C-alpha cells in the first residue's frame, strides 16, 4: 500500500515531553502501513536515543536517524524530507502532539482539494496560535484571500513532490526564523493551500520551564538579518502592490511593532530595549513604505510611524499607557431556550481602572494617546492620523476546553453604545448576546465531555484583549444559572462559577463533582414535601430537558436495597411516586439519577434529604443530617417558660429587707 503521510520529527533532548508526541502518533487512525514516522535525532545527550531505538524496534513504521548535533532544527528536517516516501510530509515538534485523527483528516482534506499544503487547526497550551485563520474551513486558500501569513510555523502537511519539484528546503545554518523562509516560499509557490478549521489537529505546548515558548532573549542583529531573508522571498515571488504590502505587514506587526508595546517593551532591560529598537528601525526605514503601514491596525500604525520618525521616548510613553489597558466584561443574563444557552453581557476597555475615552473633533473620532507635540507632528508628516474606527469594534465569546485548549467561537450579536461626557470625550461600551448550543457549538458537533471556560475578547482600534466572564454579574444572574439535559443520548450541561474569581464555566456531562456539591449546598430540605404517596423535591437547578423526563430518584439503605422511581420534572421540582411497599418502616437516603452520555447510564448524586416511612405507610422528608430517633424514646417535654422579671419596687424592697436583717445579725 502507498504510504500516505511521512511524519518528520527533529529531536534534541526532549526529555519527558517526547512521550506525549509518541502517544499521539501511536493513536493515529491511519493504519501502520499508511504512514511512517522519522525521528531524526540531532545529537541528543539525554536518554532519548535509546528510547527512540526501542520504539523503532517495537513498531516497524517508526524509524530513527541519528546525526551529529547541528544546533538547528532545519538540518534534521531536511534529512526527513530526503528519507520520506509518503505523498505528504508532516512536520511535528518533539514537544507537541497530534490529534488522534489528524493525519487521516489532513491527508483526505488535502487530496480532496488537490492541495500542495494542508494547514490543520492548532491549539496553543500556553502558547499563542492564529485565531482568525481557523474560524472556518478554507479549502482554496491563498495569501490574498486568507490570513495564511499569520501561521508561519512548519507544523503543516506538504505534498512531497511539490517540495521536490521546487527544491524547497530549510536553509543551511539558520537558527532563528528558518521556518518563516520555508513556509512563506511554500505558500507563494503552492497552487493551492487548504486550511482544515473544524478538527483540532495539532497541540502546541509550552514546557514547564518555558524553554520553547519563543520569547527568550535573542541577538537583535542576527534576528533581523534572518528576518530580511524572509522579506527577500516575498520580494522575489510577488509583484509590488497590495499583496506584497499585506505580507510585509505581518512582520511589521508581529516581529517589530508588538515587541515595542506595553509590558513587552517595559519588561526588557533598557540597554537591550534600545538595541532592539535600533535594529527594528533599520528594517522599517529600509523596507517598509506607507502601503505597508496602511495594512496594520490604527494603534500599530502609530507605533510604526514613531519608529520611522525616531521618537523612541514617545514609544516608551505610549507603552506605559498601553500597559494599563484592561478588558472588562459584565455578565447580564443567562437563559436556556430549546436546549441552547443565551449569554448576555456588556464589555468595555479600561485604562488604569477608568473607562477608556476617545476624543471627538467635528465628525472625527480620535484616539486620546499620550504623545508629545513633536511626535504628533511627525505622524502628521507621514499622513498617519489618530482616527479611531470605533464603529468597527466588536466582541467574541469563545468556549475553550480547559485541558486541551480546543476552542470554538460562539455566534454573537453585538451593539455599540457611545457614552458621551461633558468635555466632548466619550466611552465605548458593547452589549452583546451569544448563543451556546452544546450540541452544535463544536463546529457543528457536540461539545466534548469536560470543563469549558468562556472567554470574552474585545477588538477595538488595534487592541485585541481577552478576559473571563462572570466574576462581575447582575443581581438576577444567579437565579438564571440553570442546568439542562441536552443531546441524544442525554447528558447534563451545568453552568457554574469557578472557585475564587467566580468566572462562568460549563461542566459538560458531569466531569466534576459540582452537581453533588451544589445539590447539597443549595437544596432546601424544608421545602421538600410528601403528599400521600408522592414526594416533591425542590432541586437546586432546573433540568431543562426539551422532551421526556429521563431522570430518576432512588431510595436506598445500606444492606437493605435500592428502589428507583421515575421522576417528573416541572421547573425546579422533581416529583415521584414512592414505592411505599418496599420503603415502609425505615429511613431512606435519596439520590437523583441524571443521564450521562459518556457513562452510558445514569450518574447518581446524593441529595441532602432522607425519606422516613412509618409502619402505617405515612411518609415524611427530613434533613439528612437529622440524627435518627432512638427506639422507645419519649417525646421531649416542652421547655419551661422563662420566669418573668420582678417589678423594680419589689426588687428594691427585697434589698432593703436583706440589709436590715444583716444589721440585726451584726
């Protein structure tokens, strides 16, 4: 059988982290004769070589190539390309791992669309990954119609014959930004690039020591020398104009402007920050014109203009101001409707704890930035204005899995509100409503079991910042925080407040013990009643099943038995008929059974009440912590009424009598 995919992993002293990478490869849905793996050991000095040799001995489709250390990952990757036999070559970092069906999904997607390059959705665990690129599937993507340039890591699938035809390899001797040169060339030479956005293919992680996070100190001279080589590839393979400017703007934005903003600049030692600024300014003045500046966001354009004009002190002043910008959000409402949870919220930016304000001059909305008159003039000379496109501001609400960082954008309707002040300035507030359907939120599929955190992202005027939602909320929201039974088979979706901050998260299919803890804490035993043979229990949550009542109550006693009863749900109340014949004469613990799709059967939760059934068949509900009555115990006597205090004149007379008596005795 033809090998479909060759996986190439450059390896150097990965330690324990290679194990997750290996596990991901062993769980692939492709059969062993459909893919092969090449671990290219680049002179590792830890126990990795022996571990890989053992792995290759156990799995014939795994291979190990040992090389002398080169000090850069491009050389072993080139070795892997030369050895590969698959139709496609996939690069993987030894710290990262693949989704179980990643190779099959990406291969089939690439074949279906005749793609030279296939880009699979990535999740960043402690590391940034492109957000906009993976919003949707993009079967026919180019650098002109999609934000491909935002993803320049090599963790993609490349058609092997395409690489050979154009002799595309990693450049010799490169240490920084070698991936940029390789990936940009493939994008620009490819006839088609396909982006698979609805399946999580690649997990991009940060080591515990942060050694692979990409934010380590580097030599600015060498770094920006390599960056110029990536720009050279763009210049060679594109014509002057909008596409080239768009591509150039990626490096201006990510590698230059963003390094000189906010805390990222302020945390650097001053001498290093100045050296970094000088190298950045050299590239900006050499290579970028107004067309490139026009492709970045307004606040980024301001920083770029300050770089070009040589106003370093204003760059630092602006960085200090931007370091105080925080996104804020208020949760206004929660409501289930036909199995979908609607989340209402309000969001706004703040600066140093106060609402961010904008200036108004005539018909223009302007950024209110702390810049000197000289800096403002330099910007004006470059035709860079402080216009604030507040009308384009927007928000996203993202559901993100806490364990593997899988995330999905929720449908959001938003509305902008200008809050005017007497001095002519104004604030911008955004009210929004997002809909989370647990059965379709994962790109048309159900959310998986686990904890899903909700993250609010505000986008305005070049700022894109994220915060959690729920710690600040309206007075009525707690009463609206209901759970629901959704899907087929049924499972519980429970909105809850996180410990500490009190942010909003979802427990899907009872991943945690939140249901039991909240049932015990919130249910009021005094409101539980028995009417004849029917027990009615107030629940601490609303089981908003859209059809049927797949919930049971169970009455149980150790060493005696467990007796279930079907429950009928009505709002926050569960009603069931007691099996009195089995319960008569004893006290019984009560559990509620809620369906669990993952378990394939109900999951039972102890409620804070017991049911006591007398010998005559009459029943009552008591608090589970009420101690059992002792056999033959008499009814407790009514407490005595406290004696009333005597009038003041009687007390005075008594004191006088005692004094006279004591005088006689003496």
